[in-house]
C-alpha cells in the first residue's frame, strides 16, 4: 500500500514502514501539485483544508488528529485494513528497500556483540542505515500490539 504523508507525521510514517507500506513523507510545507502528482498514493493529512482538492482529483485520503501518533497509526491501519505483521523490508528512515550485506563488510559498522550474535545484516541502499533482526524487533512488535489494544479499548 502506498502513502503520502505530511512532514509532521514522520513518526507514523516510520511505523507504517515497519508494516511494509511504501511511505513517502513530504519534506516541508504541503503544495497542491505535490499531492496531485502522486495520485497513486493515499494522502494522510492533519488538515481539512485539502479535502475539496483531494475529492476533486479523486485521491484517496484520511484526515488524522494532529497530536497523537498512536491514534494516527491506528486510524490508518483500521481504515485501510493493513495487516499488523512487521515486515522490516524497508528502511524506517527513508522508506527504500533493504538489501542483504555480506557479513565481513559490516564488521566495522556494528557493535562487536551484535556482530557475533547476528547472522544477517541489511543496509538501506539509499541512506546507508544498517539493520539487523534483534531484540528491538520483538520490542517493536510488542509496542504495536499494545498500541492497537489501547486504541480499540
Ligand atoms: Zn534509508
């Protein structure tokens, strides 16, 4: 699923990427042309002001509350039926796909203990951020379950 988010929704963007969504975040103030030229993306906004333009252009959208990213995330997940399975195939920082890196190439770049205990390392081809499956994976999954439970209650 492809989304376009406002800059202030960057935290929500990170979580959508954990779920495997293709997420772009607008850098800076939103311009009409930027939304229209990416029609294939569902636009997520905190502002009602784009409504008429979005409807007119036939762009799918969701208005979310400004403050609470957990509510934002739940609203988007529920509205678009996004499976809450962590994917970790995309960079949470910039949204590009991750690629497997040879172990000997990462030795200098990760903590020694992590290197010894981890079999596979990934990097983002676009921004070079390193990833590996570790305890943070379980923490993120637990956090997501908590958020979804809370917001449903
Ligand atoms: Zn990246």
